[in-house]
């Protein structure tokens, strides 16, 4: 039953009770205060006659034989009934009658999906995380259907072009009408208790679909697993891992000084400026190598690091590129993109905010051996500095002057934006990595001066999608890029563009030393000669593949 119909039922029940109470009061008043006999002669049931008078009064259709009344008490009671009748009409008009007419004339919401729909994802969610999830599903060509118990909200979703059915996701009947038996997965993301109920209903209705439950309180995850969830996600922990991943992912050269290729060669991080020319383009058509002579050896996006990044990866303000190339080219790129370059640094880190996200970040930094100081306005175990992170004195106590980076793991977006401004004023060179709960706060936090911002809704939505999409994996937060100098006899005479090094090994050639001269401005037509020493960048596994294949 819809909300409007329930309201109408409650209103009718209220009117019925009110008529009975008013009739009893009228009957008592007529017997007590009026001089004449009551009920009138010929009336068998006194209360029934009183109910008739009350209904006539409420509907303003007349009073029959009882008027006029002689006692003051009965005249006051009748006036009260008159006013009550008018009030009930004006109350019913906007609250019941108009919504009922609107409900009757408005299009109906489907209660069952088409029989042809299969391998779809059932989404039981009314949060912003659903938007990021739907974007991922659409990008991978997967159908989805919302189940919403609120008819008005379901109509809004349908009007926005989403496939939706009206029903209670906690009932097996609604899940069956969504064809859960043919579905690829079900996502429960309403509240911890409701999600557990949805999981139980899903387990009763199907046996093969992947059931994913999203919990706010990590302590309830065990109960969701007991209910039958295949995956239980804690969004704040996912966000914390994403923030920490920006710091624990690093660059190292296993050969120490032997890998040095000249003073002109640099490895830097370049955040994509929101108004820069690279936004909306892919790595393949960015022209970074051709225009600036730099190579993209890695990229962070939405808390995930990938090396080498796919050439069709779109660039936006959430992307930070890991580049290798000559200093002059990097400087020209920085100027053109109105951005800043930062040398990878795993020095002292400040974790501001020690809630669930902050604790997850701190734990990841500890595992990676990154020194850090925690700051929180509350004094409890694990907090190193107690105070307001927007207070410059507190930041100084935490060591902002010597810190390489600061993670703003605050639960209030407005506070995060202000803290970013304070940090940028006190330490212009520190790397600011910030959390945002709302997606619309991301741009403002970047504008305040943050280098890297992760949205809780976006990261969570992508994490959910990664459990559904077969060929998508969650990137490891411990991925490291290493630089290796080596000769490659198997590549002698090959043109770099035709060798397929990146596709076959996952490594990127960032520099070549030939006869004592270092070449960093490499184009696709560069031909490798015998004796050339290649400087390659990649993960441990990728560099091992390169050595096995070409050395």
C-alpha cells in the first residue's frame, strides 16, 4: 500500500472514531442539558440518532428536528462540531484528497521487471554510493534494477530513466519479482539492520547470485556474513585504504646510485588540474610523450594505483600521474597544465582525524613503515596530538613544518575544506590528501588546495562494482614502482613503438643511455642499438618479465 493510501486509511479511521466520540458527547448532552425528552419520539436507538446529527453537522447538510437547542452547553457543543467539520475538510483537502487524485492520475510504478532481463544487478540502496555503482555497471554493459519501498522515490527514479520496481526489498516476493534467480548480484546498502534482513531474504529466494552487503558499523560485519552475504564492505575502511594507498605506493630504485641517469632526469607526480587541457582526454591521446618528452609510468585514480595505467584511461581531477622524463619537459608540462609537480616522498605524515577512516589510514601507514603523527580533537588511545586541526598551533605541535604529507580524514566536509586552507597557508609544500563524504565537496576541496581528494561515495561505489564485474580487480595498496637499468640484447634493432614492451611486460622504457649520452626524449620511432642500456619502470613482477624476455 502506498503512503498516500495509508494516509487516507488512517484519516478515515480517525474520522470514524471522532464521529463516535462526538455522537456519545452529543447524546449525553441532550439527555443532561436539554429540557425535552431525548431521543425524539419514534427513535429506537438514541446513539444512532446522535451519530446522524453529528454527520449532518460535520457535512453542513442540516440538523433535522433537534434544532434549536435551548441550553448553553448544547449550543457550545454544536458550534464546536461546526468548526470541527470545516477544519476536517480543509485538513483532508491537501493531506488526503489532492494526493489521492494525483496518485490516481499519475503513471504507475512497475512491480516486476521484464522476463527477458537476466544477468542483471539488483540494487537496494537510497544512498549516493548507488550513483557511482551505476556508472561502473553502465560502463561495463551490465543491466541493473532498483527495488524501492517508497513509491514516490521509485517514481522519481523511473522518471530519471532508471529501471526500478516498487516493493519491499526485505521480502522474498519483491526479490523474486526482480528475478533474483537470474541476477548476477544483489547489493544491499540501506542500513545495517535492513541490509541484514535483505541478505536473509535473498538467501531464501536464490542460491547462485552474489550477495553484497554494505555496513556502516564494522562490528556488525560478522552478522551479515552469518546471514549469508558473500561480500561485506565497510565504506569507511575502503576509503581509508584508498587514502593510505596514495602514500604507501612508492617509487624505488633497486640498484641505488647505479640507476642514476643524469641530473636532467626526474620522476614526479602530477595532479591533473580540474581546468587543465588534459581533462577529458585519455593517456593515449594526451600527447605527453610527443609534446613534453615524458612517460606515464603509473597513475592514481579514485584511490587505486595502476602501473602501467591503461592507455584508454580517462584523465580527470581525481587523477595523479606518475611521470618520468627530463626536467625541462616536466616544467613545460607543469606550466601548461597550471598544476604542481611533487617528488615522491614517504616522509613524516600527519593523520588528521582518528575516527574509523583515520585509524585505517594509520594502520596502513604502520604496516608500510611510514612514520606518522595522529591528531584528533578527542583524547583517546592512539591520538598523539589533541586539538582542532584548523588551529595553526595544533598543526605546529603535530610537526606540519617538517611533514611531507597530511591526510585529512575528517567526517565533516566543511571542516575539511577549511583545514585544507589552513594547511596550505602554514605549509605550502606539504602534500594534502583529503577525504570527502559528498561528491559535490570534491571540487571545493581541490579548490581549497588539496592535492588528492577521495569521495566516500565514489570509492565505495567502485569497490562494490569490483566485486560484481568479473574482470575487474581491486588494486593492491602495496604496489611499488621500481627503476631498473639493464641491457636487452633481444631488442637490438627494434623500434620502441613496434616492440610492444609495455603490452608484453607491463614495463615502460623511460630512458636509454647510448655511448655515454642519456636519451630521455624518446619517441615511438627510436631504434634500439646493440649495447644500449635501458632504464625501465615497473612493478617487481613486470621488471622480472622484462628481464626474462629480453635480457
